[in-house]
C-alpha cells in the first residue's frame, strides 16, 4: 500500500519540470497533445494503462514504480519497527535489578565482548538494519550475564548500552535512545573512565538540550588528559559540549571548546578509535562544520567541509562518520543556496552508506529539502521519490 502524498499527475508534472521539459516538448516525445499532458498533470485525466505509464517513465528516465509512488521500503520499514520494538522489550527487562536466576547457561564473557565489538563494527559500517536485528539478543545476553555476576564485565554492559543508544539516535528513537544512554551512565557509576564513555553517547542523545552541556564538561573534568585514550575521551566530551552549545546558539563557547579539543586531537592524531570515539584532528574539523551549520554560518561550514575532506584523516574515518558528515555538508550547501552541491554530497553519502540516508529520518528530511529546491538536479529527485519523501 502506498503512503505517497502526491497524486500521479502531480508527480509527472514535478519530474517533467526536473527534466527541464515544457508540456509541449514532453507531449511531443510521448506522441500526445499538450492538452492531454495538461489534463494528466491536473488530475483531470487518469493514467490507467500500464503501457502509457511505462512510456511516460521512459521519457522522464525514471522507473515506472516511481510514477506510481510505490514505497519500495515499506516492508523494510515495518520489519525495522518490529526490531526496534524488540530492542525496547530487551531494554525494558530488569533482571539485573532483581537478580533473576538464569534459565539457561549465561554467555561467556569472551563471547559477550566479541558480540559487542561486532555490534560496534556493524554500526561504524552503517549497517543499521543488521544491527537492529542483532541488538535485542546482545542486550538480553548482557542483562543475563550481569544479573548472575554484577561485578564482572561491567565494561561490556556499558558498551552494549552505548552502541544501542548510538543506533537509536540514528533511527530517530529519541526516548528509547535516552533510556539506553541513561542505563549506560548507571552501569558506569563509580568508574570515571566508563562514565566518560557513557557520557559521550548521552551527549549525542541530548544534543538539543542546553542543560546537557554542563554534564559533558563535568564528565570531561574527571578525565585527566594523560594517555591518548584519556585525551580521546576528554576531547570527545568537549566536542559534545561544543555541539550542544551550537544548538543553543552560543558561538563563543563553541569556539573555545573546539579549540581545546583540537589541542588534544593534535596529540592523539588521526586513525585511532580509542573507546569508540574516533577522536582526532579530522573529527574535530568535521565537528566545526556541524557547529557552523547549527549556528547558520553556511559559508564557513562549506569552506571547512571542503578543506576537511581533503585531509588524509578523512579516509581513515568509519563509513558511518563520513556519511553523517556529508549530510551536515548538504545542510551547509543549502544555507548557501547551492542545491547542486547539496545533492552531490547526499548522493555520495548514499553510495558509501545507503542506510545512513534510507534509515535515518534526519537524513531523509535533508533529502526532501534539497529535492524540493527548483534548481535541484533530477538525480536527487529520483532518490527522494524512492525514499517516499517527495
């Protein structure tokens, strides 16, 4: 069943304009009259013959399903919702609190560590549909192991909640992401390093809350910047505080925090992933782009983006990180009235990490914004139609 908001006639008109065809030239290519085209586009004349729909699609250079508004992802979306519901169910169990005895053998600590590591790798490769399937079992097994031995393997509990929160942020499941991040903070209590790790995801979840900034700074103050691992944690928390500040419009705080993070990043270097932070000089530069976009400084964001992607460190970032940045870059290009480059970077993101575009509501929103611009190229219109956002 289609959930497409556009009637087929309006869809034909929209795609025709994107192809820069007048009604007359479009009619000529179809062997129809201009009046026929006008009636189709206004919905006065219906399109019922499959052969006619195929002819129109051929002239417009789109798939026939595009004209019909078929949501090719409907089944996938339904499956994903079911999987998210399973994650919710897993998070909603409390065996740790009640010390519930295991009804079967608990997974070995080594196996749990491997499974959580695999979950993080799946996330960083932007394979979100696969991760949605994996996490209910991972969370359940972590619960069971911790219920049997609360003191053992606390780090794996925190990491399981962290990756769960990271995924749920991507999927736009804010309330559930907050629950996972809060669970990570609770599990980390008493260990300053684990608390700092958990706080990184908490910052992502609470990005829109100005009150979360002091929480990030408090967590950062607990981490002495000695080893590269500690500097990565402290720097990542400063970045989160800066991005929270950018959302709040506090540009003076943003600059100070990112400058301090850059000093730490210079000592850490690119190409590392200490505590799943992917912290380094290039990551800080990408954060400056995001901050500039949130502060509505499109020209600065574009300039920094174009410099950052030329750095060697850009190629060493996980696919997820690069694709997420390209979405921010598209927002920057929109702020500078450049839909062509906005479309270009979105299509690049879709090539390297399809799920970042197709499974992330925030990304789909940006695609729709670009596709609605009268000067947007037809390639982004096709993607928007395929996503069901146009």
